[in-house]
């Protein structure tokens, strides 16, 4: 690994360390007011400082600063995107009623159990309501803190305003996409494939790929690169979402960190499932899901050809991303290698159903 590529990874690690310090101070301050709230903050810290930290890495890749150039604002902004991701995970777990995240109880599940263990006797419904309420507050607070981190990052005032605008646009995109996803999953809603794909892109691609890359470029004064990075983030993000759809159904919890086959059980209107609806196996697939025979549903889905179509579509997105990556002058060789590695990871994750 070259010196500059190492600096990108080191800056990502610096963003994680920044977030850890921020949580340490936050938990200390909150604990002075309420110990239970501080406990909830520690759960948020575990989520925010765990994982792969792709979003903070993309901020540094978008900036693509030379190794010796100071990148203090970039480090803070990268941390903000990791924290925003944690906020959406907490809220998404509530929406999906998932009981585990990365092998541990989700925040609403942990808070529900804590209410029963430490503050009982309490009814099951009241404990569940408490857990959901705690998770909503934690997710909202994390989102608010992420915005504050950008405000305090130390970038010039006009740059900070620009960053806040695109940051909050990404939040709005994700919220609207999540709403569409939930709405499309209602039994009586017949959403078009295009709407389902739009929901998927808005929900994930905007805040996970497009905006981190763009934010890094803006911080480094590379505004000319924004159109290219928007297209790049969108194509990689679309491939990632298809890979995530496949993994959520076929990969074990040890890989996804989520409840197994959640999209099948809850009838989520994902691009993969939209492809499956146009196959002759779909009625049998619905019957298998309804009866709880998820293994048979997976087999039918695999044999329907929908997984192969999703795989090919994702590969096409990644090929488009590779073409953008090779745009002359867009990235240093080391930044290009780092993004190629991200694309390679997505390609490999597509094979879980094969």
C-alpha cells in the first residue's frame, strides 16, 4: 500500500477517533443529567464507531488531499457522516422491527429489556413502547449531533453553509426514500419498478456515497469534480443497494449483522423483489413466505432468475463506476485504488446467493 493510500485510511481512522472522543465527552455531559440517557448514548457509540466506516473514507477520497496536507475539517466531516449513518441504522431498526444489529441487540430491543429488568414490573406493551421511544430519541439526537459536528468542523463559513445544505438534502432524500419504501411495502400498493428503484437510491445512495464524496471535494476546493462524483456515487450506491438486497436474504446474520431474511418476512419492496414479481415463481414464492418456509422461498427466488438479473444490473453499475474512475485528473492513483477496492468488495458480496 502506498503512502498516500495509507494516508486516506489513516484519515478515516482519525475520523473514527474523533467520533470516539466526541462520544466520550457527550456521555460524560449527559451522565451529569441522567444516567439512563448516558447508557443509551453508549449504545449509539457502539454503532457509530463500529462497522467499516465507508462514508468517512469516501469524504477523504473525495477530498483526495496529498498526504502532507492538513485535513482537520475533513476528519470532522467524515465523522459526521459516520454518525449520520448510525442515526439511520437506529431508526431503520425500529422501522424494520429488527432485534439485532452486528450481533448485538438493537437499541430498541436493549432498552425494552432494560425497562423490564431494572424498572419493572411493566407490561410487555409498555416495555416495547419505551424501547421504541428511546431508539427514536437516540437516532434523532445522533442526527442532530452530526449536523453540529459539521458546523464546528472549522471549514470557512461559506464552505460550512454549502456543506450543511447538501448534508441536509441527503437527510431529506433518505427520509423520503424510507417513507416510499415503507409505503410501497403495503399489500394494497402496486408501486412501479421505477418508483421502487428511486426509493432505494434516495434511501441509501445519497447519504452513503454521493454526498460524502461531494463533501470531501468541496472541502478541498475541488468543486469542478462534483458532477463526476455525483454520478460516481450514484452508480456505486446503486450497485451497493442491490448487493445489500441480495445479502439481506441469502447471507447469514454473522455477515449482515441483521435479522435473517428480514426483507422476505416483512415483504419489503426492494429492487430485487420487484424483479422477482415479474417471474412465474412469484405466486409460489409468496405462498412459501406466508407459510414461513423461508428456505423454499430463497430457492424459488434463486431459480426465478431475479437474483441473476440483479447481479448483472449491479455489475453494470460497477462497470459504469470504473469508467468514471478513469476520468483523467479526477483522482490520484491512490484514491482511485481505494475506490476500486470498495467496488471490488461490492462485487464479491454479490456472489453470496451463488
